């Protein structure tokens, strides 16, 4: 099979180069009382960052990208809305399946990242006939955490740097896989959600399948509850899930702290606008778009990929 190796050098740097570029001048001013070493350090980081990004870009020139419309019968702008009654039925089925298949197995993050990356690479290769190998490195911290407090993780699409902001429990395989789809070069959120779900389901690994199904349930609940926090928690309680699962779903929607909520409101609005400017539907692509994607794909007569992948 055709193979491509994306170097992702920036992801192997001991600290995030993006952070270094942002903070080096300030740090050196405090530590050294001078700005020149800061500028030198900052320029060096910028050079490494740009060099890595260019190498990745060059390696990607021969990538065969997935044509979502052709393969799944839908894409960002051709989604059909899933009826609310169908959402409610799916939520019940997901709840039952998750409770029955529950596993408390937890794989250490670094090991999990390698495994997730393998399954994602294989899934994409099954569609395109091409294996695109990328880094499995994941960071625990970058400054982006302060800017996107509502996010679980982030991928810098230029450098491919991925950071996870917290312990995300059973969702961790999905969070990592979502960011790794971006690292593959698919920067749209709908594509990251969809490919992550399908790749994890296809893996057959109980820990990965559980993460995919839990994410699907979480997103359906978000669509049904909208902005109403209490409605979300009530929906979780009514599902009669195993306690471990219910706890994790509740934990995804804590009452936000003052800083988080004010920053979140502003940043979410900006992010939503930015998504719309880049040919996406907005933040709704994470939940409504994602669930509509599975619904449209499942009912498509033109999709080349097997539609049973969407069944619960
Ligand atoms: Zn994303």
C-alpha cells in the first residue's frame, strides 16, 4: 500500500513551540532584564516551528484526501436534520448499549495515543488506499488552555501539535482521535468528529468503542438539551445508566466558574464566527452536525462506505 510519512517535528519538541514563541520575550525580560536574548529565543522557536510546518506540508502533497460526499453521501453543507423523535430513540439505544458493554479498563495516555493513531491510520487507509503516518505525541499543557477553557483538547493545525487539557475519562480515546484527525490534515470539525467516531468503532476495541458511543450519546444529549444545563442533567438521569457512565456524562457539564463562563462566552462566539468564515456551519458541527452526519450517512443511497457503521 501507498505510504506517506508526515514528520510532525514540532510535536517532538520538549515544550510547545507555539508557547515558546508567545512567551519567550516576556520570560527573558523578567529573568534577564533584557529583550535581546528573548528575541533570539523567540526567533529560534519561530524558525523551528516554521521549518517543521513546511516539512509537513511538503510531505502531504501526495495525500489522497477523503471525499466525504462520495464516501458517506454527505458533507458539511449537505447534512439532513435528524428528527427529534429519532434522536430520543437513539439516545435510549446508546444508553443500553453503553451500560451493557461497560468496561473500566483505562489505558495510559501515551500508549492509548499510539493505539488510537494506528486505528485511525488504518481506517483512513481503508478508504483512500493510502497510509498516512503521523506522530502519536500528545502534550498535557499549552497556553491555549487559558484561551479555550471550554475545550478538552486542541490541535494546532499548522504544526500538528496536540494538547489534552484534562483527564477526560472514558472519552479520552475520542478526544485524542479527534485531534489526530486534524493532525492528519483534516481541519474541519465535522470531519474530525465523524472520522474519529467511525475509526474508533471500526477498531473493535471495547475501550475505543465505548469512547465513540459515549461521545455520540453526549452530543445527542447536548442537541436535545440545548443551553439548558438542568435539562441536560435530567436527560442523563432518566437514562438509567450505570453509575460510572452517568457520573462521567454529568461531569462534562459542570456549573462553569466565573472566569470560565465569561471567557467561554466570548471565545465560543469568536470561534463560532471563525468556523462559519471557513466554510463550516459553526460550533453546532461538533454535536448537531456530527449526529446529522451519521443520520444522513445511515440513510444515504449513494454512499460508497458501508452504512451499517452508523447503527447502534
Ligand atoms: Zn477539532
